[in-house]
């Protein structure tokens, strides 16, 4: 039986990925802060699929807690690592609270990189493994009114692509999943639900995005952009001056 570690499994895309992996009969380790939600999910998945599901509640924006998680898992062989936990922060940079900004950078970038660094060696020893890093179409663009979030996703995208190339031929694949705006708690947590970009728009569901990401991970695709509209957004910076693109993103991301 294979084991999958999913961060941010208590809601949205991570929650749906947990269902998909459970249907594929993978044992699961589910991590997020909300222990009750994780326990509910674990009970459901165990009943339905006869798999082992372990729940570990941690605040992954705190490196000390990330290190505790790694220590708890030091004897586990993680076959599949899904670095999904992340959040956004909507608003002009000068109005953003530093603590929230710092936590977002820690969670979206440092934790993802650290967990990859910790679990990759065993995957390489076993000549196989899958890593899915949830980036965003935001990773292709500068994002006025969400400047730091967009920049964290550019990091995730470039980091993932680079190590995917380094790992070619090892049996370990790395996929950067790049959703566009998606229906989940993300909109409320980030405050982005108020922006022109998403307000009143029908968004893809977390389930659709999770299914797309799972298939891309299984194929070992390096970058997986969900939806043709998001694909078009991702190529814009190659077709038009960066300054123009930044201005347009700034306009559609106003309240
Ligand atoms: N929704 C979108 O429009 C969209 C678009 C592109 C990319 N993404 C990316 O997709 C990923 C999943 O987001 P989602 O849309 O599914 O949003 P979501 O519904 O808000 O889910 C985020 C998950 O991350 C966990 N999380 C947040 N902060 C955490 C922390 N400090 N420590 C541990 N876990 C934490 C949350 O659990 P707890 O609150 O229980 O900790 C939750 O399980 C994120 O990386 C996001 O950046 C989302």
C-alpha cells in the first residue's frame, strides 16, 4: 500500500485530492490546522475505502511545527507528497499586516520547499515518487493588490519546474498545478472574493481542479494549467509588454 501526505487537506482542493487518493487506495496522512475537520474527513475515507488515514494537526506557517511534523513522520515512506496548503492576501502591499504576509511566505514557499527536501531522498532511494506542488496561474504574472501572493506562486512554479528537470530519469516526478480562481474557502480567507476578477463569476469547483491535478501528477507533467482561459493568461506575458500586463492585472484585481 502506498502512502500520500497531503497538506491543507481540511478543505477545498486538498480535501478533494484526499478523496481521489483514497479512491485509488492510497493510505493517507492529512495535515492542516483544523483537527476536527481532518478527523471527520479521515472517518469518512476509512469507512468508504478500507485504507489507513492518519491525521496530524499543525500550523504549517510555523517552521517549528513543520519540523515536528517531519520528526513524527521520520519512519514513514511517503510515496506521494502533495504540497497544497497555502493562502492568499488581498490588498495593496503597504496596507498588508506584516505577520500575515510573513506567514503566507513561510507556508506557501518555505514549508513546501522544506517538506520536498525532507521526503525526496527516500523517494530517490526507492527510484519512485510523485510530488504535486499547488502553484497558481498567478505564478506567471505580477499581481498588483496581491503582490506577495503572486510572487510566492511564481516561486512555487519555478522551483517545481527546476527540480522536475533535475529529477528526470530518477523515477520521481514533480508537477506544478496551476489553477485559476477556484471555488473554495480561499476566496474568503484571502479577501479576493471582492475583486473584479472573481466577483459574480462562476468558478470551477475544487473537485474539478483536484481531478485535473491528480491526472497531471500521475502523468508526471511538469506544469498543469487548469482551463484554457488560465492557459491564455499564462502566455500573455510572452506576447505583450510586462508593464501592460501588470496594468491589466491591477485593473481586474481592484475591488
Ligand atoms: N482557490 C483558488 O482560487 C486558488 C487558485 C490558485 C491556487 N490556489 C492554491 O490552492 C491551494 C489550496 O487552496 P484552496 O483553494 O483549496 O483553499 P482553501 O479551501 O482555503 O484550503 C486551504 C487549505 O490549506 C490549509 N492551511 C491554510 N493555512 C494553513 C496553515 N497555516 N497550516 C496548515 N494548513 C493550512 C487549510 O486548512 P486549515 O485552515 O484547517 O489550516 C486548508 O485545508 C493553495 O495553495 C492556494 O494558494 C487556490
